[in-house]
C-alpha cells in the first residue's frame, strides 16, 4: 500500500513543505514562490496544495504530516531567555509575545485546523536540528556518514554533530543557544547594514573586497573558539537575547560606531568586517568538521543548516577538510527542514529501510511545479505577447545559444522549479561570462541590486577542473561551493586596473576584468560554481553544450530569475512580468521564445511592471 508523508516548516522564516511517496521525494516547494512574499513564514497552504496535486492525491490520502520542530521546546527557550534577562528583556518580550499569543503558542492546534477535517493521518513533530540532519543525510549518496548541522538556533541547539547509517540517524553532540555561529554571523550582517536572515549572502559576497583586520578583535572580545569547534560568545557584546537588535553598545564601541544605515555607502570598515567574520566562520567550520570526523570515524560528511549556505566555507571544507566526500543539502535553511521532517516520518516513525541513490536522491532539486506549452501559450496570447514556438529542441537551443553569444541576457524557464534558494537552470537568467559588461548590466539593469555582487558560473562538469581549481571527479551540482579560477585564465593588469582595484567605489573595482571570464570572476579570483551534467540537468546541460559547440566556452553566467526583494519566479506570469520590468533581451518559456524588441509597444512600456515590483 502506498504511503504518503508530508513535511512542513512554517511560522518562523521561509515556510515550505515536502512530500514523500514510499520514501521518495515527489515534490517540495517554498510558500514564497506562490504568494510572492519574500521569506513568507505563514502556513504553506499553496505549497501544500501544489505538492498534493503533483502526487495526484488529497489530504485524506496522507498517512502522516510531520512538523520540522517542537514548538513547546522553542517556547521554553524563549521564556527562559527572557526570564534570565529580567526587565532588560521586557521590550523584546513585548515585541515577540503578540506573535506567540496570535498562534505560535498553539502551533499544534493551528496545524490541525489548517490540515482540516479531511486529514486523517498522524500529526508528528521532530526537533529542528533533527530535521536539518535528516535533510542532509537521507538524500545523500552515503550509506554511512557524519552529519553536521549549523545555524542560528532551533529549539536550543545551534550546532549539532550526528551520525547516519542506513535508515538510522542519531545526534551525538550539540552547542546550545545563545552560543551560535549563525547568530555571530548574523550580528555582523546586522551591523554592516544588511537584513538578518536574507543579507548574509551579501556580506559573504562583500568579504573579498576587504581585509580580515578585525579577526583578533573578534577572537579577543566576542568569541572563544575551542579546539573541537564549539564556541562561547561574550553576551555583553550582543543584544539578541533581550533586545530588538543584534548588537549592543559595547559591540558598537569595539568597532568605533553604530551599525551602518541600510542603503548608505559601504566603506572600508564594512568590507574589512565582512572579511574578518568570514575568516572566523571558516575557522569554526573547519574545526567543527575535524572534530566530527574524529568523533564518528567516517570519511563522508552530510551538511545542512543555514551556515551550510556559506559557499566559501564549503569550498575550504572540500579542499582542506578531513572528509573524502561532502554532500550539502541544497535547501539548507529552514525550508529544507520540511524535507528532513518528512524523511524522519518515513524512516523513524514508519521504520522503513533506506535505499541509497546515486548521484543522490535530491533529483537535481527540481521539485517544484512545471508548466506545459499549452498553458504558456494560453497566457501569452491573453497578454498580447509576441513569441515564436520551436518544434525542434535543437533549433531552440541553437537560437538561444546565438543570443547569449551576441551578449544578450536571457530569462530561462524550463521544467520543474528549483527547491531551495539557488537557481539551478530551471528559473535562471543566463548570459555570456566572456562579456566584461555582463556583471554590471545584470546587477544594475536586471537585478536592480548592489553593484559589488558577483554572479555564479555554470560549467559543464567535464570541463570544471580545467577552469576552476577543483578535482577531476569533483562536482558542485547545487552551486554550494566557491573555487578559485585557474591561474592560466588570468589577464595581465595595467596600472589603471591596479588603481581601480583599490578604488573605494565597489562598482569601479567590480568592473576590472581579471580573467578571460570577467562576468563570473570575483575580485579574489574566485567563483561560486555549479557543475552541470546531463543526468541531473537535462535541457539546461544541452543548452550549455550548444553554447560550447558554438563558442568553445564551457561556462555561462547564471543568476536567479528574479529582481531584488522578490522571490524567484514560479509561473509563466511571474517570468513574463519580470522580463518586461527589466532590461532582459530574451525570455524562453519552455519552447516559446520572446525577444524584447519584438513585443508590442504596450508591452514594452514597462512602467506598469516596474511599479508592480516597486522599482520606481
């Protein structure tokens, strides 16, 4: 008899759900993609409806639903923290309590009400770090592995080390709140003027522009790092336990001033702070991994939690760490907890065996909805759009490869939407990495975001080791590792180039072509790599192959199909409106190709769409 298990993460950040059929992933999606509200934390009603449609079932067919953490323990931690800090915590308590009184305190009742009377299965709960660990180990290609989860905080745990063997998963050690590497990193995210829970990747991208001159101050005053990677934070410098901010007045005194105002100019200080906390983070991750290897004796590591999205640390862990094999959950944040919760329901509560899949069981993380050509043409005709439909895939790929080769920026929409924060070739904006202006064009005219932000390369897997400092068999299919480019690709620097690389204007520094692939080369000659192979990536791999055969270049620029402040596009409607609101040259919706210059004047006038995306 077929068994369906639904995993749910909700009510804190980036709600999501995942559905397993007899232990295999059927579908998974984040609520924000349907609601169009970035980081939507509400009950994932639309995402659940999608997952059920993907399986062809209803709520009555579910055997169990598993929530990704235990609400009572989280509430215990919040109340204990507020109680410990007494009157100083009262403002934070007043801010937090309405949300709990409004529903979080009764999450079990809320879940039962939302699932409704047609749900007759078991409603279960697992701990937050168990969910992360399960999302890392169970889809991995390892029969046995050490498991490491690192984030801000779950119920109490902030870092956990465990071990997986077959269908069995056990957590062995943990670091507990308030001592948290994720909280430490987020404190610097806040102090450097970025938004906590979404701006951490901006700070990671900023780090190569600075020097780690504050490392000693961080280590001397803020954090004690033990040999096993566990840490102890000096709470006098932080305010997240009892206040409404991340950092205290002592923190501000230590670094000579208040936090940077959001959207104000980024100075050398912010650049150096980003470089410094990145260096400390990498030190802690490497130390913790070495301890995990000694503790478990395994040569493979499965990794999840928000810190696992730090691609620079992952790259160092691959090159310098003690493990022979590393697998990272693509949806390492809280959304991935839904997948882990579903796996716990299947393997622990149902005690079902586990079949290890190669290359993994994540299915490329293409777990969201797809749309037919009929759906797409019906929408486009209703919008009065001008488009061409290609009957032969080879003709389509040749056309798109030519547009990229001519310097065009292409919105690429194909197949099932990605699960997790990265665009992996299903909902992507792609371009030519050889074009020295592509990085600036995409940042300023398409993404409407900070000029210093680097773009990731997609590279045909068989060419990865010749372009990047990666092993011949090494892969990074989920864009979760940073690797340096090979020295042979570096361009000679003129005196003007060297002067510009010292300029305080990051836009000027980012414009200097450092390699023959300038659009994907960061200022430290690194790149966040996605390796693309035929098995996982299908048509996207074939497009890249067509581009390679045309140009001899095995790399394309890949960035997520969205603009600043918006979730990645989900539907053809989302993609079309984003296309019109930006300076993208071409939009590919399955077998339909739209050129911006061929759109009716009423559609090309993007003022309506810019207003919709709050771009005025």
